[in-house]
C-alpha cells in the first residue's frame, strides 16, 4: 500500500492557506506611506480661491496635511476655460508625481515628513498680457529640497498661451545678444557672481537653439529664471537675471513690443 501521508498533508496545507487568505492572514502590515496615498482619492485636499490685484484673475490654493507629507499648491485662474483647465490638470499631475516620488524614496514618516510647495507669481507684462512664474519645491526625505521653475506667457486677447520665441522676429540673432547680456549681468551681480558654476554656465551658453522657455517679462525687462544648480551653487536658489528690453528691441516683434511698452509698470502679485 502506498503511503498517503504526504498527499493528505498537501491537501491540508492548501485548505489552511485558502482559509488564511480569506481571513486576510497573508496581508502585510501597512506602511505610513500606504496609509497616506489614498488621501488623494478621499478629497482631503482643501482649496480656497483668492483674489489678486489683477481684475478677473484669481489664485486657487490647494492645501493638504497628511501623515507623511504636506503640500501647498497655487494655481492661477484667468477665467478662460482652456487656460484654467491646463493649469488645473497640470497641478493634478504635479501632485501625483510628488506622491509617486514619495513611494519611490521610502524616506518619509510622520516624524520626517515630505513636502511639496508650488508658489505662483503673476506679472502684468503688457496689454492683456501676463507672465506666470511657478516655483516648485519638493522634499522627499533626502538631504535637500529640489527646486525648479516653470514659466508661462498668457495672452488674454487671444485667450491662449504665447510661445516666448514668437516675441522675436530674429530669434537666432536674439539668442546671441541675450546670452551675452545674461552672462554679463550674472557676473555683475553682487550676490550670484559668488556662486557661479563655470561648467554649468558654459553648458547653458553653448546651447544651439534656445527656445526662451524660462524667460518672462517684468518691469520692461526680459527675465531669465534658472533652476537650482542650473548655473549657480545650490545656496543661490533659483537665480533671476534681468535684461532690459531696450537692449533687445532690434530683435523683437513690433506688435509685441508695442503691447509690452503700453503699460507704465508691472506689479508682482502673490506669494505663498
């Protein structure tokens, strides 16, 4: 007669594992992160809409304090469906990306929280023409905050975004002059000049086709906004280098120049 001990043991083991699964015995202990992530789907993010100094333009503030992170995000609202939808969807994507970074890092806890902040500054850059500068700071439990920025130009006459390269009739010639002035003014800065990273600056200056995507307009200046570590040491944060529009007029589109020069001054709007 064959020994039936092993088959009986196997059958008993399968039955016990099935019962264990039904009662959740195989579930691993939830981490603090796993408990925090579903917050996004539970609508625990508080939002508030506040006025700005510009008629018809508002800022939506998103705030959340979870067990392992804090976030504060500012979204510009221009009262134009397509533009507002873009900024709303972008904010959602930014937040989702931050949550994914937390999951990947595994370095946050209730006593060592992550953080995500997006501060939006608005500048009236011309007639019905605005610059949006969004500064993003991310902390996922490492040694430092990651800092970077995004720049958008909004034309309320056409209710659309403006490609900054379209501000110039001669973008390639404009690039050469612009780079020359940016380097000159960066090196002349009492503060930033002390933290220039030469290799990184030269890499930026050696670009073949610059798209002006990190340039906005403030107080009749073209302002280039660098990310942290892009051309300077981290202690310098995200440098802003101004180039007077008067020094770039010969390369600029006449219609845009007229709209930019139609205002006497611009106003820095809102800080978190």
